[in-house]
């Protein structure tokens, strides 16, 4: 199911990093909706950090800004929560996953994208 959801969000390249996912949520918000409600993407990022998500890194992919966050669970890696925020020109995608992700694959992806 997880690779299918990532494919639908046009973020299929992340599928190779996913090793064991227990739960996944996807949200798409038009940027104009943020403005209409007096909110901002940067404000949302502050909420993530206040909820104990740490920013692992960010990179640009075809002009979109992709930021990866992690909320670790001390008891079990399979309960770690990841949040991938994809900022496009007119929409923001949020992908929240609970489970295990191979961070080495994500770091190699980031390096590969930086070289292109």
C-alpha cells in the first residue's frame, strides 16, 4: 500500500527507502488555503518541531522543496514517525508514515539529486 500511495503523490522515488511501514497518511493542501486561513507553511513547520519532529534534511526535486522530519520512538524503531513535506508552487503535500525507513537510501537520493 505504501508504494502505491507514494506513487499517487508522485513521490515514488521514496519507495526504495521504505523498509517496514505500519501506517501512512497523505494530505494535499492548496497554498491559497493557507493564506485564506491566515496560516503559512513555515508556521506548519514550527508545529512539527513543537511536536518533537526533528528536521533530517531537505532538498530540491524538480523545483519542489522536499523536507524530511523524524519523530523517534525510544521503544521501537517500527514506531518512529516520519513526515515528508513537499512544497510545490501551488500545493503542499504532507506524507506521514509510522514505521521504519532506511535513512541511508534517503541520504543517497539527496546526494544524487544534488549532483543533477
